[in-house]
C-alpha cells in the first residue's frame, strides 16, 4: 500500500483531487471565479490521469505478444546453438574419416555410429547403424583412427553387430613393428574388463618388450596390413603350457567408443580365399 502512494504519478493525481475538492467546497458558496477554477482543474485532472495511465505502460495483450516473441527468439537461439555443436561434432568426425582415407587410398569405408551395447556380453560387443544395404558384410573389419576395434559378426539390412578386439572370437595375424616377431591377436577374459587384448603364439625367443607397437600382418586377407592393434603393456607366460604372450592395450577405449568405420573393401581383401580357389582349379 505504501509503495502505491510513493509513486510519483499517484502523488500528482492525489494532490490534484484534493485541490479540486477544496475549490468545489468554496464554489458552493457561489464564487464564479472559484467555479471556473474548478472546471479548469477538473480538465487538467483528466489530462494528468490519462497521461499517467498511458505513459510507459502496455496492455495485457501487448505484453502477452511481447512475451511470446521473446520466447520464440530464445527458442531459435537455443536451436542455433545445438545446430552449431552438431555441425562441429560432425566436422570432427568427417576429418577423422578423411585422414583414414587419405592415408589408405585402397580403403573403401563406411562411417557408422554405435546405437546399442550388449550389456550381457563379456567382451563389450555393440551394434552400429549400418548394414548390408550400406555395403557392409560379415567379417568386415571395424576401425577408428586409433586402430582396430573388431569385426562385423552379423549384419542385417540396416544394422550390424561388432565383435570387439577384446573377444577371443577375434583372431588376427599381427606382429611387433620393432622386432617383427609375429603372433595372433585375440581377446581374453582375464583382460577384457581392463580394455586389453593379447598377442599369443609368439616364439619363445621373441624380443617383444613393453612399449612396442603391435599391428596387423594382413595374413589371411580378413584384416589389411598395418592396422594398429595397440601397445604392449606386459609380457606374461601361460600357466598351463608356459608359452609366452604379450598383453596389448588398444589406443582406443573399446568400451566407450561411439563412432567407427567399417572397411568394406581394401587391397588384398580375401586374398587367401582367392588363392585357394585358384589352386582347386
């Protein structure tokens, strides 16, 4: 209530009303001068009141329309911001794919995104959003710019399942880039939860050591040569047959990867199979 009377416009109107009342009382005594004054002040009061009501104020409908306009502007700005981040992320993805293609001209690639992970699977398999309608087939390698991720273990028209490098189901010929010692990359239940795989079937005299980089050999025609598998982080011996094996940590976190590339074709793909067919003929 106090705030109401503290308003400047309200004060002006109140004073004007008070003065008019005084003049009206005095005018009742018959003074023509006072009567004219009352008329003058009454007209002035109307003008002041109209000015006070209209100056700087808007109707409810005007305020409502203004509010709607502000909300729309705010929503448009949010949409633009989301679009900006989407474009930025997509550009980063395309740049990675471009680098892969530039460094490997013989690769035919199909970019894909992870759409589902198999929570019941011990070796972190996942599904991607491309399938046979995109030229993807069983056994196609799956990679990122950091190296080998796995292979297509089943595919339908619109999606595919990827068995990862952490699984024993993946078997790939590989070798040590420094020593050229060879072996077989395959996952192990002992190391999968730690995002690690193994290089087995290596010679007892192999000179592999921690820090060495392991890449695919290309033998078998399933995986192209020189795909990075990871870095050797330990050398162990099998407790059952005392054979040596290397523990290898991929450069990509297999359990959290979100974007991958399927290699639908590459130089020497399926070479062993083609040679066998020629030998049969």
